C-alpha cells in the first residue's frame, strides 16, 4: 500500500476511535477494556476512566505468544482470570476503532467464555 492510502486508513481509524470513545467509558466497578493490535503483538488493558488509571494490563509480548486467534483467545482467558482476582465481573469493551472481527472478536470471546460480562 502506498503512504497516502495507509495515512488515510489511519485517519479513518482515529475518527472511528473517537466516536466509540465518546459513547463508552469505564469506572472502577465496570472498567473499559481497550485493545490494541499490531502486526506482531496484541495488547489489552482495563482502564478506570474516572481516575485515569490502568487497573490490569496484558500483552502477547510478555506472554511470549503470537497474535493469532488461538493465542489471543488464551490471552482473553488469562485476562479474565486477572480481572476476577481484582473482583471485576463486568466490563465495557472498547475495540479501539478496529472491526469486531478476527483477533479482536477472539479476545472478547475469550473474556466471555471465562465469566466476564461484556
């Protein structure tokens, strides 16, 4: 892809991200789970927007796994375990401008299958 096409794609994702962020926010009881995917790794964090603090974070780099659907689904299960230890059972899912498809959907399913309500 050319630079102009990639730049336009990035701008459109940022606009979508702003629209989503205006509608969802988290607090200490029901934090916002934000995801970020790169070509190589996958990151997720639970954020308390009222204080601006990250409650729990996880990434595929630290777990030494890739960013395939299977690996990210296992990450979702591990993240659900970390959230349960903090006493959190419900979250607001922020897909961060990405389509709810592929690894983003696999992560959400991993959370859901391990007792976290989205």
